C-alpha cells in the first residue's frame, strides 16, 4: 500500500512539475524579454548587413571631394560653406536604389547567427545561451526611406563641427513561431565630418583675490 501511495505522489508531483514548467515556458515565450531579445538581434543583424553593403558598394563611388566647398577670405579664414545639392540628391538616389535592390533580393538565411536560444525563454541571466535555438526570420515590410542631413555644431573654442550624414530607415517583419513583430532599422552613415576653425580670442587671465578677470592682450 505504501509503495502504491508513493507512486501516486510521485506521479502527481511529476505532473504538477511538468504543468508548471509548461506554463512557465509558454509565459516566457510570449514575454517582453523574448520580444526584446528578438528585436535587438534582428535590428543589429539587419543594420550590419545594410550598412556594410552601402559602405562597400555605394560610398567608394561617390566624389566626396566636391560635396562641399569652403569660401575663405584673404586671411584664409572660412567665411561660408556651400553644399553641392545636386550631388547630395545623387547620393540619396544611389543609396535608395541600392537598399531597394537589397530588400528585393533579401534572404534572411544569410543571417546565420539570427537565432533565439530556448534558454532565454526561461531566464536570460541563468540559461541565456543554453539549449537548442529557434531560427529568427527577417523579412522586409516596407520600402527604404533615405535622407541626407547636414548639421553644424559648436566645437571647442569658436570652432564649428560640420557633419553630413546619410540617414536611412527600413521596416522589417521579425518572425518566430506563433509570433510576428515589426522593427524599424535606422542607419546613420557619416559622409563628411569636418572642423571649421575660427579665431580663438586672445586673452590671458589674471588671478586676483581668487577671481579670474579677462584682460585683452595689447599688441
């Protein structure tokens, strides 16, 4: 009789344990932790793939030397900067065309490391890299949006940091069994980063009574 009771208790405990494990596994599979992991991996993989294609196949064929022109005065100081709008539009068209070509022929099988380890479903800290993995499919879900942005920011003392960069955005569908999400991949690829030097004010500081008071240098 006692042996039979032990068997019943063991089977009951085993059933409850399996039930709780299944509930925990299913809950973890549809958790925000898994969704966030899948989105991060997909975004990183797609960004690297598209950025490398632009840098290796588009940017080397662009004449960056004629993209901007600096107008200087008789003292060789920069007075104004002109951006070649025609070439900017050409660059945007070339990058947009390349991205459209990549999206048209996109094959997520090229992203071999795009997988979800089953251990992450239970815990990303304890079992993050353990267990078999589920393939994550990545499919284009929209056309590429490309823009060229120029920015001027203060840099150091009376200097200006001029930046011209490509901003591209592509929408992807990320698919794992029973789940589908969308991620927007944003790429920022600098074309030109240039410091426009200005004149540094000629001052020295005289320390009197713990106060710093500027005095102009007399020539």
